[in-house]
């Protein structure tokens, strides 16, 4: 694995909870690989800010996310 791309459609799920879970997982497993998230749902803007503050890249669309992770892993 050279990088991680997470694409989430949360619907009614609170994106802040998902962002917190992503951060906890990344910390617990000491992941240093490039990480890109595309997330849509309740409170998505604040979730994006949470992730950005921790160095996780945000993509506005699935296509943009795929392109960004490919660019980050050097392919």
C-alpha cells in the first residue's frame, strides 16, 4: 500500500464522527502514508477542517480524490 483514499457518502451520519474515527485509526496504526478523503454528509465542512488541521488531504469529488492520491504516491 502506497497511499489511502477514503470515499464516504455519510447521508445522515455525522461526518465529524467519521473524521474523528479516521484520525484515531491513523494514530493507532501510526500510518505515515499519504491519506486523501472525500466525504459528503452532515457537517462535512467542519469534518474537512478537522482533517485538514491534522494533515489529511481533502478532495471535493471522487475523481479529484483519485487523481490526488495517485499524484501523492508518485504514479
